[in-house]
């Protein structure tokens, strides 16, 4: 057990075990993205039924900011010239064998004035990228 400079050690736990510790903004955003993926998967299952293959073969990631790149492909969702997400297609036979959708946390957070707006923007961006990947109209995935 570690002791402080007075040799007493910690006096007790930082928070009661029944209470969760506060999550950071990064952890909250990651949870928001994963919750949105679950909702989208449920919606796709309801809409497409047995024709739908689940989203487990698609990787979802969050980066802080977009890379410094000037090549804007069709697989980038952007707002006012700032990328919000990028779709990396699958490259079989390589490390990137599964398609990957990357959301950029800071640009999305800066465009949303509330938690509800951030949730709506994340879902909209995910729906647009998934529609592009699955060759579906984006309106089918909007919720």
C-alpha cells in the first residue's frame, strides 16, 4: 500500500463503490458513438430483416481531429469544409481487411451546442457513412 509523505496512506476510497466515477468527455463521446451504432444496427435489422448482415464486420473508431490532408474523397462527410468522419473501405488481404468508419470528435463537438445536438449529429454522420458503405439511401437510416 502506498503511503503519503506523512506515512498515513489513503484514508478511504475516492467514491463509494455503488456510485460510478465521472467519465471524461472522450469516454462520453465514445459511449455516444457506440450507443448510436447499436441503435443503427437495430434499425437496419428491423428494416432489412434477414437480408441484413450485422455491423460486427465494420470497425468504428474515434479520432480527436482529422489528419492534415487536402485530398477530399467522396467518402468524407464534412461540414463547412471541415471533415466530420471518413470511411476507409475494406482492403482484403491486409491489416485493414474490414471497412472502418472514423468519426472526428472535436469537429463534431464544436458544431453541437448541446448533448442532444451532438447525439443527433453523430447519428446523422454514422447513417450517411453506413448508407454509403451498404449502398442504401441515407434516408433509410435516418432516425
